[in-house]
């Protein structure tokens, strides 16, 4: 059978195998090559919570999903076109993700009795036969055996030979999607620069896989996804935590300050710590503290000393930071706190995504302690949000919270990155010795106090968590003064909204009909859903809310232009409550807490349902 | 040339009224610290006092330097962040027995193991003063307080042993009433490069009056205190007829000084860890007097210096071009023009 060639607008591929099978690397390589071929794309890894779950079992399955296209891609895809399954556990647990008639590339050597047993499946079952019966197109390849055969002359141990099988798979999938393996060859050359045997074996197997696709005539079709019509510019592929880290370093550079980052390891925020720990050359000090309280308080100490101070964690760690966050509010020092959200409460679902810490970010402190809260819409957006958060913190002398989540942190997409010269300089209100007398809590027209940094002669002053007298900052228990200071801190934060651009819808109808309000990582699924329905003549628009506090002052007007409102969230309705109580509109929620993002279909159904109900 | 400022003690006072209870031991400590600052040649703008929460932690408001009155137990971690980024500053931590050993115990031991060059003044009054008289982690077992009406059953911390266990590079003990000893001990703490922990016995005359009277009363202190001086024998008691401690193969003993063989005398060597360990346990059951002065010191690499050394071997990338290279990464591509 000779494969026909088929042009596709979009495709979703899921690589699934055992944690030890190298699926993340395989997916990562496929992503780089796809990005360089000019597609728009979005990826999402789905790895097990256990570090070393027993090999071959369902909890040990590690997946990497990529959605790519010649048109704009906003999510990592709902249903999968091609599932690559390296063993029985991967096939049985991921088969339901396939679309009707989807393609399975199965490593038949990973489907034997032993693998079935490990996957908790009766050894008599014929998993591959069942897949075919369900109408999937099955391509069964002896990947393990073919890999070993390709390496029969290699000096590597049997175990090391076995480990190269992901490269065979990658080669095969490259062939299927009409991609050349060169980029990955160069990657392998670099990665195994001083391990010749491993380098040669991997390259050989990669080529063998590609060649096998060409000669074995396995597939009905070969696919080609032409380049997307992306705006001109320079692009790179980037993950959320990486974009966020680079945004922080950029903000430090643009403000002329040193970046001090303190953290305590926690999924899914640890990669920010890793990224910044290796950025010492850029003037970053990354501090792994003894706990999250130490991390945020060390950051506050560094902020007092004149650094751009940042700390990041996930829900449980943010809970620990709460008291110190109140201190930062009270001191009015710049500080950026990142919450890469995961499933909660408590330890919850550490490796799964959720948006259920919005209430914690907005209200989770004792006393009246408002602070600006921003959210990232997607991996690349994390750069802009990080930069803006630093800018607000430094120019308004306030702690700022960034909400990201597991989906954004580990997901990736192409990013049309800026040149640093396009970005604004950040100007913190630093008090200089030559400015004369220093009054710690005297405010400028924006309500912002001046930052006097130790070492500045004549500006010695004492600040603390006790309520302070307006202007002087001396401890004060006066009741009128407390009222005044609570208001001053609140108004200072509210004035941050003066710096926002005018609010507009992201897509769809500009007025009338139904408005879907998204925040954080629901952006992509909502965008896809609204664009699809709007194209079919349905009056629906999307507004994406980045600034969760203070809310944009023109948002009320925008909301009034519509007749119905839907707020999809990966929580039980936290933004919903805020919008309903702030704007007194009868908004409805679409809520999901399953540890996974929305599928655009779910959003579409909810929109259509609401519109039909009204008719 | 930079003009060296000459300050007096008064220059370190603020216009804020000092608000401890009349008779509180904190006053004496404040006075000694203010007096010491000009002697050490510290500049006001280069000095920072950081505290947690407690009576003792009000201290920074009364020092005309930079100051931070933070939250309960965290002065140590705030100071770590400050010192890591500003090694040029002289950083003084003020904490209490509850602040430093209970809620902030974790940060204290981690600071000690890291060893940044800061001074920690731990005001130990064996009670929670600010919250009005509950037992603290240093209160003796059986102590009756408002939160322990039948006496505590909690075993107390021995701060010197805790500090040695956490690999502190400097530990000393002093007491509020002995102003000269207090000042000299603080001077040594300042001169030590690394984290210096000074336990200051402080009388809370409202909630725990007289806890340390065995070490401060004229009649009793000779018998109950041991003054540590580097290179001198450890002796105590009546100066006319002192008793000397002996150290024979790690075993501690006591002999009448006059009648003893000088070769067996325990000569104080603060650099000797085994002896410091013995000193930290010497008076647990009060058979021997309590040591005051520098129990232990060690030259150990300073945290911020180690960080700076790492920084030195890494070629800096601080230009706009470096930043653009970081932003673009090495696998970028061009779309259109
Ligand atoms: C998070 C928190 N918990 C409890 C308190 C209440 N509190 C204030 S001071 C203190 C104990 C202070 O004892 P200590 O550190 O020995 O200082 P002292 O007042 O004796 O000088 C407590 C429990 C607080 N301020 N913050
Ligand atoms: S309560 Fe005790 S420690 Fe606190 S100020 Fe009064 S005497 Fe001093
Ligand atoms: Mg106390």
C-alpha cells in the first residue's frame, strides 16, 4: 500500500508511553521541528504524579500532546488524530482520547502478556484487535525489535539499545507528518557530544524509523500541515514557566535592579526556580529557602535592600506565604508573588491544573490587604504578565500576585518575542540622598511612597507591620489614622487601573448576544469555541480578563453591551461571584474541576445551551 | 577621600518614646547597643536592625539606623535575604525566646548553618512577654504560667546546645545586668565574621521577675556563673578560694584551685568544639555554674562570600545584547521580513 498525501489544516498527536520511554523528549523534539516548519502550535505534557511509578503500569504512563496547524492554534487540542502508544498501559489508558477513526501507531512489542499484566489487563485480551474493532486505524510496528535490529552492530548494552526506541518512533512520526529528522540529529549531536556510542545509536535509530515509514508502506495516508500564516517577526517556542522567568529577568534589566528570587520546590512552580538558578550570569540570585515562609520573607528583606524581589509557589506554599504577603502590603515594598496553580485543596492534585486559587489571591489575607492580581492567558503571555507585574510592583510600591497554572507552566507555544529595546524602562520611585529629607509614607499623586534604600545617608527610617501614622510612618494606634491608612493603601492599588489600555473583546461579536468572560488558561478553549460559533453566525463574543484586581474601570460598560454572560472556570465559580457582585449581572458559570483544561466543545455546548434556553 | 563620620551614642537614638515596662531588662540592652555603635565605627545608613514580634522586637524603632520590625519569627529569614543582596550592610537581628526558638526556630537553625555575616541578639526572658505571660520554649519544666496552670510538662531548649547542633560559628551568652560584659560580648559578636548568636538573659520584671537572679544576685553569682576568657582557666566561686574546672580526657571535674595541678586545669579555648559541647551542657542540672562569654567560635566560610565567589567564576551577561540572546534562545526562526 502506497500512502497518499493529504493536506491538513490542523492535527493533534499524542505520544504516550512509560515514564522511562522518553516521551517528553520525543514530544519536545517533534515540537521544535514543527515550530521551525512554520506551524502554529500548542503543547501539553501529562506526566505521572509519582516520580518512578512501576514500569509498564497505567500510573506510570507519560504523555505529550501537540496540536499544530496552518491556522491559529489556541489549545493543546481536544481529540487526538494520532496516538502513539509504546505499551499496553499507554494504549489502554489513552485510547479514549482519539477521535473517531483516529490513527494508532502501536509498538506491538509493548503489548505482550507481560505488558498487559502490568497494565492490569487480562492477558487473554487482544488490545490491538479491540482498537481496530472500535474503528481506529491501527498501524502496529515492532518498534522495540526494529530498534535492536538497527543497532545490532552497536557496542551499547541491550538496555541502552532499548532506550533508543523513542527515536525510532520519532523518525516514523516525522515521516508520517512529512518532516525531516535533521533538526533532531543536530540536537542529538549536541546533547551526546561526548558519548559517541549513544549519539551514533540514537541518530541511526531515528533515521531507521524515518526510513521505515518510507519503505514499509504502513499508512493509508501521509499528512502535510502547511505553514501557518503567522505575523512577520522572529519566533521561538516557549513554555510558560520559562517565559515567566525570562520576563522577570527582563524587568530587572529594564529597571536597573538586581533580581532576587526565593522559592521552595513545589510542583508545578519548581521550573521557575530551576530556570532562575541557572541565570546567575544575568545578575539573578536564586535562593532555595528552607520553606515558603522563609522564601517570601527573604524576598521582602531583599526588597527592603533595593532588589527586585520575587517568590513563586503553588497553592499550599502560597497559603504559607499569606502572613508575609500582608507584611509586604503594610510595608508598601515592591514584591512579585507567583502562584502556579494546581488542583487543591491541600496537597490536592499536584500535577494537574486548576484555577481555584483566585479567591485566595484576591481575599486570602487578614485585614484589608488589597494587592494587584494579574493572570497569564497562555505560555507566551507569561512573559508579558511577568514584566507588567514587576512594573506595577516597582512603580506603585506594592506586592503583586501573578496567577499562572499547571497547564500554562508546562505547556508551550510559538512566541513572537520582542527585542528588549521595544520594552519600556521601569522607573521605581527611589529616594536619593540629594533629594533631602525623607518621609517614609509621604505619597505622590499616584498615592505611591518613596523607596529609601539602606546606604542612603539621611534617609534612615524604621518600618514594620504595625499600623503607621500617615506620612511619618511612626507606629500609630489612632483610630482615624487607621481608617485613613486603610483607604490610602486601597486607593493606591486602585489607581493601578489607570495604566490599563482600553478594554476590548478578543474575538466575536462586539455587542449584543452572549459574552463569554475568560481568565487565565481558559483563554484558548474559549477563543476556539467563540471563533467557531461566531463564524457560524452565532452572536457571541469573548472578553479575556487579565487584571483580576483592580478590575478595569471600563469593564462594566463592556459587559452592559451584551444580554447574556457565561464564565467558564476550572473552579466552582470564583470569578463568577466577583463579576455578579461587582456588576450586578446574571452571569452563569461553566465549572470544571477535573484537573484538565476545558475542551472547546464543552464551552461551545454551554454557549449554545444558554442561547437556546433564552429563545 | 571619604570623610569618616564620628558619631556618639546619642546619634543612634530616635525621637520615639521607648515603651517597655519600667524596670524591663530591655532598657539596659538598648543602652549598651547604642553605646557600642559609635565604638564599632558603624555608619547609621549602613546599619540595619531587623526584628520579629515580641517586646524585644520593638528594638529597631529605638535605633536611628535603617530598621525593619517584621512578623513573628521571621527576622532571621528577612535578614538572610537582605544580607545575600547587600553584603555591604551591617545587619543586626533582634529576637526573643519565643520569636527565635518557637515560631522562628526553623529559620534560626537554617541561618546558623548557612552562616551569613550577621549578629543575632536573642533576648531570652524564658517567657512570652508581649502576649502577657505564657511559657516559652526556654521556660523550665514545671513552670506555672497562665497557659500552664499545673506547670509545663514541656522539656525546654538549651540554646547553646541547639546552636552547636546547627553548626553555629559563634555562640556567646551574656546578661542584661552586666553592662560591661554585655557590651564586650556584642563587640566580639560583631568582630566575628559569620553568624554570631548571642543569648542575652533578660529579666521580664512583669511576667517572670528574677528568673536569672541566681546569675545576677551579688551573693549568688560567684558560685553560679563561670566567666569564659580565652586562654584562662575556668574558675568560679570565692575569689580568695576559687574552684577550677578540670578537663581530663574529656571528663569534667572540679578542684580547689590552690590545691590542684595546673596541668589539669581546663583552659578556655572557644575554638575547641568538644569543649564547647561540654560547656553547653555544663550546668543543665546546676551541678556546675553557668558559662558566660564566648562558648564557641569557628572560622567558617561566610554565606554571601561563597555566593560572590560563584558569581565571580561566571562570566557576566549583563548587556542588552545578552538579554536579547536570552529572550530569543538559540532555536528561533524568522517569519516574513
Ligand atoms: C503569627 C503570630 N502568632 C502569634 C503572635 C502573638 N505573639 C506576639 S509576640 C509573641 C511571643 C513573644 O515572645 P518572645 O519572642 O519571647 O518575646 P518577648 O515578648 O518575650 O520579648 C506572640 C506569641 C503574633 N504576633 N503573630
Ligand atoms: S512584659 Fe516583660 S519583657 Fe515585655 S516590656 Fe514588660 S517587662 Fe519587658
Ligand atoms: Mg520572651
